[in-house]
C-alpha cells in the first residue's frame, strides 16, 4: 500500500496495473463518484522507539483527512482526492490482500462509517497499525461494504490459487526406478514366485 503514489490519467483516474499472473490489466469493480462525497480519515501511528533505542516517535498518530472518490478494482482499493480541494492526502492505494480487517461502525450520533485496518508495505509511507475510516456523506455505505468484502475475498482466493500453482509447478518430476536398479539392489534373491504361489 502506498500513500500519494497512484499514477493518474489525464481524466484524473487511476492507471490500471498489470495482472499478477496473466499479464492482463486489473479490472474495475466499482467507482464511487465525487457526488457521494467520500470522506477519508487516515490514521498513521507514530512508531515509538524500539528496545534500547532513544530516537523515535512519541507514540500518538498522524491523521490525514481528505474528500474525494473511490476506485475499487479486482486488485486494490484506491482513493483519489477531489482536485478542487487541498490536502496532504492526495491518493491512497491499498492492495486488497493488505486489508487485514474491516469493521462497520454505527455510532449513536453521526453517520455510519467503515474502519479498515491495513498492513503497510515497506516504503509505502505508512506504519503498522494504520487505520482508515471511510464515510459516505451523500450515499449509503452498506452496499459498498458488501462489494468490498466480496471483492477482497475473491482477490485473496485468487492469490492463494496462484501461490498453489507455483508450488506445484516447482515440484521435482518423479520417475519410477529403472529395472536394472531394482534388480541390482536385490542380488541373491530369486525374482520368481515360490512354487506354491503359482496356479
């Protein structure tokens, strides 16, 4: 997953990635438009000093907020900010297999929202424990949550299938031992059945 690293076309849409095994481009599953007024809050924990180290963060979290639209494909969840707004959070790309868990929140006061816990990749600008809150201001969020869950499950299944195929392709080829090898190891033993076994 990467912060502010999505390549965009001239139409301000993400450029599809090549497929993991087939080489074909990723397929768009859904697009939540600007009219839905998607609000994204990204909470990036500041990493505290580890073990005997004295330098590092003080704990807490860095919070980035932006309004824009969502592009969901068969490989990733992409957020793109509204070009008319200014924010430090321009784009966010999360591979679907990096979504650790989702949680649908229904507060007593305020609108429903989705919390996504994500596993960061090295060099992506995020740390362990990063969480994402997604709110739809002008549309219902529940249908999107169902679509995200189904798409994520399928992406994880396909990733496992590809991994299994690679394991099976890398297995050595097994052959039966040659006749000469089997008789050479059995010297001194008769190769015929005893007389009482013959019918």
